[in-house]
């Protein structure tokens, strides 16, 4: 079974969503479905069918979250050696062709926000960056073609201080 690296806080967030869906959202939608079923003919009962559809989505998400929990490998990046790029480290890289500069932090799938520079450890760029140190070059094949970068600098930040999209229980609800 493949592993899914994540930070301790990322794992806590995963469990929080799983428990909310299982213990609060699913029973609430089950109640909605039961109330709608009591209204009569189910074949033309829009509320009943909507509740059934919500339950399908919840079950699908619970299945996915459970598989992520089972595959989770919790890694505390603050405890790792910061002399090379690793999970949880932020790297500043320079495109060797255009001199464009980028800053990326390698994180878990559920923690990633590519639009904010938080890239999944499974992405081609992250895989190419792992193990590199300042001054090293890396080449990666991206959808736009082959690119070569130089690692300019590396630093450690708390991953969740870099996130822009913080999910709350309201985000877990199915409306």
C-alpha cells in the first residue's frame, strides 16, 4: 500500500473532517432523508432524492478520507535535517532559461495548494527537488516541456502558516 506523507497538523485536520462527516453530517442527512421519506411517494419526492444524493457524496468522501488515514505517514518536518530539500521544506528555485524565480513548499496531497506554492510531494517538480541542496540543479519534465532549475535557497516554515485556504466545519457540510 502506498504511503501518504502528511504533517501532524494535516493529519489532525484529516481526522477532524472524517469525524465531522461521520458523526454529525451523515446522521443529519440521514434524518433529512427519513423525514422526506415520510412525506409519501418516493418516486417523485425531490427532497428524498436530494438527501440520498448527499449521502452518496458523504459516503464517497468518507471512503476517500479513510483510505488517506490508513496510508498516512505522519512526518514532523521541524525535526528533519534542513541541509537538503525534504518534505515540509520551502525552496526558492530559479528557472535556468528565463531567470524566473519560484518558491515552493513540499507537502502532502491534502495539504497542497499549488496556486499558493504548496505542492504535493507526489508532483513531478517536488520529486525532482527532493534531496537537492543549495546550488544544485534539477531537471523536470512538466506539461509545458523540460525545465531546468537551480536551488537558490531553502528555509523551514510551519506549513500551516503558509496556507491560505483554511477549511472549517462549514466547509465539510453538504448543502
